């Protein structure tokens, strides 16, 4: 049996479990998009696009420590640090690389790593790359300080990417010892929460707090970064392999992100519109019998349970010109497959209403087919 035969067998197993995925080969066309993390609609903002087109070059030409460092990078890092109230910031080519780099380096300063069970895969992979003892704690249930082992690195998201719920990062900080450190992934909070959209951890001016962020969501671009005390950033420059050996972010993207950041800081009207849209969708889901959480994050999950049911719902919605793909394991735990709606500020209220109406039609069709209605992932 060749390796291709074994690869085919592995694909067959993925298909049998309802977890086979394909890449779309065309755009969304006229579909209403509820999948994008472009929460404030800045990826297509004329000023952001113009800045990208106005860059003097595209590729960076190499790693930052070689020939790939450009003025656009340094200026963006300074502006990100000022926005977040941190001493310094360091760009990575993606949020994934930022997670791998920061965790691998921070792990050298602690004994044990504590990670929320629902953390993003990038955080999980960063933790797995270390040799530290690690503890996976139940979601939002960090063990008390007395129960922890030695110096601890606590890793958590502020808004969780699949459930859309938030943790009280201030409460987590209050449990830290002097030798502990808290890495907060603010990917889905930056631009949306806090003064000028500076995130859920903005008020935590404590050197034990390290911020991980991305340029690819509310800022509408591409790339990731770490923000925190200057000595940590210096250590990342000298020890984080995903920074040292990776080609730097294209200067054109850094320039576009700088323009997007100016817009984000003055985007209270967009944040209000976004939160109004989220509230409207949650009310619509509740009217259909689906439970929702009170957090007004832009992520609104519809938990359906099995993989086949989630895929069928996504297909029914797409037939109604609504794009909201099914989220299945390993992205989420088994038995919690879902449709994950990403709400944006540039969604008109009628788009939200069309989504709710589409869901109601899908449920009616499902009832006719199966003879029952399933709510919140439980069949009744």
C-alpha cells in the first residue's frame, strides 16, 4: 500500500465522519455573507484599499532581521502599542505565527501552562510546542492560585472564537501571582470592545498581561502581533522562531492596517451599529426557540449537534442565498457542530431579518422531512 493509498483511506474516514471539507473556487457572488470576520467592514473601505494600492512595494523581501524590515512595520508597531496602552508591539505574518512565537518564548519563563479548553487551535499548537507541564482547564474555570503548580502562564481568549462568549480578564488577572503571566488573545475583541475599540484588556495596565492580536478581523487586513512590556518584545525578536525565520508581513498590508487603525479608533458609530445587529439576530434566534447568550460579541453560534445536521442547515441556507458554513470537529468539540454567524457593522437590518426568515424556512423544511423540530441541539 502506497502513501497515496493510505491518504485515500484517511480521506474516506473523514468523509464517513461527516467532516470532509472543500475550498470554494469562486467568490460569494450575491450571497449574504455571515461568515467573514471583517466585523467593521474595513476590508473594502475606500481609504484602506487606497492605502494598499498606494504602497511603494508589495513583498517585504525577507525576514525582519534580514532585508525585510521596512518603515511601515515600525510605524504600525508604534501605533498599535499606543492604541493598546503597551510599551511595545511586534508584528508577525499572521495571528497563528504570533501565538506560536509568544507561547514558545513565554514558556521559558514559567513552570506550568494553563489553557482554557475552548482556546483557539493556534494557542493549543503553541502550547503543544513547549516542554512545559500543561493543564487544560474547563472553559472559564481557571483553577485557583493555590491549586496551581509553580510559576504559571495562563492562556485565554477574551472573546472565544466559536462560542462568542467572553471571560472577565480582570478577574483572571486578580488571581495571578507575582511570577505569573497572562496571555490574552484579543483577536475577536479588538476594534469592538473598550475605549476606541482597544479591547477587553485595555484597562489592565499590568506588565504581567501580554496581548495577542490580529490585523485580519476588525482591522480588515492580514497579520498578527504581540503587545506588552519592552523586555518581552526584545526577547521575542531574539528568540521567537516564527518571527526570526518567517518572511515579514508585506509593507503594503502594514500601510493599509495603519489607515484601518485610524478608522477603528474613531468608529464608535460602527460599533453601535454592530452591537445593534447582534442584538437583532439574537432576538430573532430566540423567537425561533434557539437559546442565545447575553454577550454582544459579533459571534453568534447556532448549536445543532451532529455534523450532518449542521451541513444540511448550511446547505439549506445557501439555497436561500445566505452563506454561513457549518463548523464541525475538530474546530469544535464532537456533538457541538454548528452554524457560526459572524455579524458585521455593514450588515443592513434587513439582512438580519432575511437570515432569521431563512432559518425559519429551513426549520419548516426540516420538520416536513424528519417529522420533528430540534431546538438548541436537542431533538424533541
